[in-house]
C-alpha cells in the first residue's frame, strides 16, 4: 500500500487555475473578469446569472473539442428559469486563462427545445494543446473552463487520464471529483451512472434528490441540473474534457434496450410504448447535459454513443455502449444464477452493428494500447463454490457468447495491449483476461481495471478481501477494494500505469485522497504487475 497522499505530484503547477476555478464553483468569481456581472431581464438577455450549471468540454480531437454550457438562472425550476425563446450565446477559446490570446470565437443559439444548452464544436485548434474557454450572454460571463485537444496522429506522448463511475447524490459527497480535478488530467472518462433516477429519499440520507423518480423530460432535466449544482462536479468539468458513456441509472436501473427493470405502471413501464417514451426523455436530457457533438442528438429512442478516439500512436480508445442495444438479461437478471442461457448465441450485449464496429476499430488501430472504456464487469465473476460458473448476469457473464466473440477476435487477430476499463459495481477490482476463464493455463489476452464508485454504496470499508470463494473461483482476479474513488492512468509507448485512488469516506465532505494500489502493464507483455 502506498503511503497516503492528499494531492498529486503536479499540484504546484495547478494552483493558478484550480484556485480560481474553485472560487468560481462556489459562485464567488466569474473567471477571466475578476467580478461577477449580472444580466438584467432585457431584450437579448436573461434574468439573473445564467451560468449556474458551469461549463464543460468533451470528445477531444487533435484539432477540436466540444464546448458545453446550459443557461439556467433557476436550475431546478421549470425551463431552468429561462424565457421560452432562443438566446444567442457567444463563446471564445484562448491560449491563456486571461483571454489575451483568443484563437477562436463563435455564436451558438440556445433554444428552449434543447433546454437552452450549447454544444459548440470548435475546430482549427492545435493538437495536444491546453486551451481556456468561456461563454457570454449579454453582460453575463461564464466561469472559465480548461480543456485539452488530443495528440496528433503519429505522435506518441504520454497520456494521463482518469476514469470514474456511479455518483449517487443521496449517498455521499462528490469529493473524489475534486481530487480528480487536482490531477489535471488530459481527459476524463465517465463510464456511467453519472446520476441516479430514484425518487427523493429512496436511496440515501446524506443529501436528497429533487422530485420523484425520473420519468418525464422535465424530471430528467431537473435531475441533471441538480447534479451539476455540485461544486466538485462543476470543477472537474471545468478542468478537463470528458468522454462520457452511460449505464442504466441515467434512464432506469438494469434496463435492456426497450425492456425496463420493472413493469410498474407507476413508473411508466407498463408497456413497451410507455418505456420507450421514458427512454426517449432520458436520452434527450442526457444529450442536452453532456459535452457531446450535435450529430449525436437522439432521434426518437436512439442516441449513437459508441465511438473511437485516437490519442496519437499511444492509445486508441473504443468507447462502448452496453445498454442501448442489448437483449434482455438471462434468468431474470438474478445474481450468480448460471446456465445455458448465458451462452445463447442470439443474446447480445452490444448488438451486431456495434460488435462489428468494435472489431473494425481494433483492426484499424495503429496505437500501442487498445483501450476499451465501457460500463459493465467484463471478466468472469464467479461467486459460487464448485463447478457452477455463477456469474453477474447484468454484466458480460450474462452474455458469454458476446464476450467470447470479443476475446476470440483479440486472440485470433493478435490484438496487442488490450485493456478494458469498467465501472458499475461500486468496488475496485483488477482482472487479467483470458479466452477461457475456467482454464487459467490459457494465454493471457489483456487486463481489466474496474473503478469503484464516486459515492454509490456510501463509505465502503477498509477490506481488501471479497471472500475466499472469489479468490478460489476467479484466479484471474488480482485486487479488490471497497472504498470510493477513481482510477488514475498514465500511458506511454512502453508502459501502462494504473493507480487506484481512494477516499475513506463520502458521507461527510473533505476526505483526503490516497493511492491504495498501483499496477503496471509492460507493452507487449500481457497481464498486470505490481508497481
């Protein structure tokens, strides 16, 4: 175990931006101005401060990035407190946080039908470069955000990133997000359960959700807005670009395609048509509140979320969507119930089109590292003693033919340096990956790093032992921890390093962060090693 450390080695370099951004997150200063102007309710302007949900950037390319904000002077009110008319929003991006060296400017129109959100797709930027951006409406100026473009093709810089999942408002404070911001990463991967759909008071007592369980577009919008009132989340968004993918709670727990968790009429799930309306609302609100490009705006119940991002010749990231296209879970989604339905060749977790896309993405990659950010536990998860395979049926265990297809492709095409990033399960795990998990003598194909939650599950505990049955039945598992936190990664042409960063409590604010465990993978040598 590494000795506790409350900040990362580069913290002194961050003091300028993070110090100012922290003040902005608390509403004290609008960055780049030194003051906090407030627009009046006049033609072309909006009442109050429209930037209370902060700013964000995402999906970086070598020459561009998406800039996001939402105008919401009263975030939890209907329409966010905005008038029902389009509003012109000016944006600018600069080389410095004082905006003395502006390199691009533009105007977007925030419209009521999109909750007055902005998705500015800025191009013409320099590769692997740091930029600062802000928005203006009338006299109101937003906080400043920091972003960074991806490296140019053919270059091979070290890439520093963090990934996280599962932030339940009611179960804790988002302290880990602030520590992620302190890392000042090149990019943040959020692997799902960005928010939770449950009604107020159902899922915890640390903080309280606003409203009933999400079902309508207005309810999903209000919940997204509530989460973005959190200063730690706003700070992280303002510090680094996000690459997002969803899991289930952004819509409905454990749903599969158009099959809801429950057939509760009270939740609007009593018919496929009713759940489709709910999913349509959830997907619309998700797109509105994430730094996604405009062409990803959902059409009916579909939102194209899987995508590929290249970070020079260092890493190619193939981001998956394991929720939208899957068939229903086998055995009623029961925990550790196994059988032939797990191997049903007609069952799929990705859908045929996404499966084929992933194979093309892996085949086309010329990067050293082939990294797959996705949501659900990928390795075999057997918690049943003896020959029974057990399995987590909402994860890839419930879709063993799909997993075998992926691992078979990696094996047969000799895809090197294959790494899967995972969220969902509220604990840290590290797994090596084999084509047949029941035969530990088979060739190693890659590794899986599983991040714990930001808050889901509360404080967790100090244990590193999930129980002897786990170690006995899963020889591919190398590490477990039940604290909250995230994973910090540094990837070079020669080595992949993963640090499990944890906080010991989330039920009260202010927990320090420390590295609980570190692993390395040497390029060309599959399998994790202790750092």
